[in-house]
C-alpha cells in the first residue's frame, strides 16, 4: 500500500547541477506534452471556441512563461554583515 507521502527518495551523491537537469528535463517534457494536448482543442469538429477564448488562453500562458523566465534572470544576492 502506498503512503500519502509522494516525496521521491533523494539520489545519493547527486550534484545540484545534476538534480536541476533531471528535474527540469522532466518538468519541461511535461509542459511540452501538455501544450501538445492543448492543441487538440483546436479541432473544430469536436470543439467550438471564439478568438477571445484563444486569446485568453495564450495570454495566460505567455504571462506565466514571462514570470517563470524572469525567475531565472534574477541576480543572485548574498547577505553579509561585512
């Protein structure tokens, strides 16, 4: 039986760079797959939507992408009392 704790075990001796690459790769693949699936909604035989609906979707995606991208461009500041 699985516990409610979904935390994956820590990979021993993994560097911060290796951890970043492992996690960022998996998350990027998921985002790209989700975008491909979203593209299925463009099928006019199955769905009906307005230009306004499409603009709202991509405006939200663009806004969030800009916000997340800015997180990677923030300068690293270190605190010191010296």
